[in-house]
C-alpha cells in the first residue's frame, strides 16, 4: 500500500498540486472555505455529512502537497 502511494505521489507534478491548492484548496476565496471548515471542526459544529465531505474535498490538495514534501526523494 505504501509503495503504491509513493508511486502515485511521484507521478503527480508539483505544478499541478500547487494549482490545485490555489484553486480547489482555497475556493471560495473570500474567506477561504477550508478555514471555515477547520474552524467548525475545532468548535465541534462540523456535524453534517456534507460538511465532512466539504472539509475532505478542500483539504485533499493540501494533504497531497504535504505528503509530497514529506516523502520527496
């Protein structure tokens, strides 16, 4: 499983991940939606399934960026 994850991360281009972070990761831009969802998570008000999906959807590019930075060769 870890080898497969490393293979996928190696195939992803840095530019693509950065563009995903700047578009999907921050959309909508005023204020960034991801900050609202993280705030809801910290307050314990992130209860609807749609909110959880939204948090995952907007945080996925940032998680990919962090993983690519940590596991880079």
